[in-house]
C-alpha cells in the first residue's frame, strides 16, 4: 500500500524545509551522556535558535540605530559602536537554524558524530564512562567549519554575511541519567569553545574599497538537556547558556564586546 500523497509530500518536504533555513549560529550538543553501543546509529532533525542578550544585544541594537541615523557610517570610517554590532552579527549570528545530525557507536564506549546547523558542519568524537547502571559521564571534542554562503546577508550595511567563513572548536563535558529501556534521558554539562570567522568579500559602494571583517570569540557555559520517547523514537530538548567575549576588526577599526547567549534546541531522534 502506498502512503497517502500528503504524507509522502511531508516526508520529502520536511528535510528540504530544514535545509532552507540558514541564518542562526546555534550549535547544540543534543545528545545524552552515555555513548551508543558499537554499530548503533542515532539520527535526528530539528531546530536551534541563538539569542544575544545583555551587552551583545545592546551592541547589535546600537549599531543598527547608528546605521539608521547615518547610512554611510559603514563606509566613512566606522566607529567602535558600529564595529561591536558587526562582531555580534558575524560571530553570534542571532536567529533560527536547522539541526540535522547523525551519531554512531564506535566501540569501547567511543562515539562519533556529524551535524549540520545552518551555517556550520560539526564533527566530534567523545568517550563515555559508566558511573552506574543509569549514570554516565562523557568527555568530547568537536571541530566545526563555518560554511561560505550559508547565512543571510544583510544584518548591517556593507556587511554581507553570505560571505562569512571560518572555523571553530569546542570541548563538552556531560553527566547524565538514562532510565531502564531509555524511556527518558537527562543530561547536564559544561562546554567551552573558540571560533574565528571572517567576511573577506563584502559589498562596497562604487569606487570604494572592499571591506573586511574578522571576529574571534571565546565562550564557555553550561547546558541542560532531556529526551523522552519509546524504543527507537525520542524527542529531545536542550538549552545552552554561555558567556562570550568577541574581539575583532572591521576596516582596521578594532573593538571588543562581551555578553551572554541563549541557545534552545529541539530535535526528533530515530535510533537504528
């Protein structure tokens, strides 16, 4: 029996809809503390958001206000107010993004994963340690590539984020609980990371110089996650909170900004 046309369309269209969203800078872990057994695979798809708060949000708002009052500010020697907002737009990238990922058990309590999160591809490896029959601890390391052309373009004048590219790395430490039969899972942890991004080919006014932006972000914080389901299917949710310091240059003007980011995420998992 063939599935109903509407169901077929939903199955085909849903991944395409996820991949068409490509603006936010969220990068969730979205996995429990215990590694998968050798040969097991867990795939998932969902959404992640990245929100700038405090000083980061204020910096972006001030830059937008300055650009609205003086549209030429990006071209005629930008000041630190504009540059701080540009660093937030490029490095934090507030917004919504898809999450598409797969993980597999490698044996000896090692696990590897690959994920796509809107503007990034992340690859990681981790090792878990059984604390008891229900509790586990895991330590991992991940590396990410910031993909050129995978972010919306015009957060601020003369800064085309579609030309963004770079790389990042992060170190997550998790401790978590899994119930009998994996009916539900809980995890909490700490995470720190480094990211360097560049906008090396952005729009410029006629006869004007090509602008450049570089931003380096150090961040660290905590995360809390949970998943509930039955047998092969689970719904997972996670909230990451981190404090970031961003330093960089736009057209030879240097600035620094710091603040807190909030990154909620959710995904549907399928294990096979």
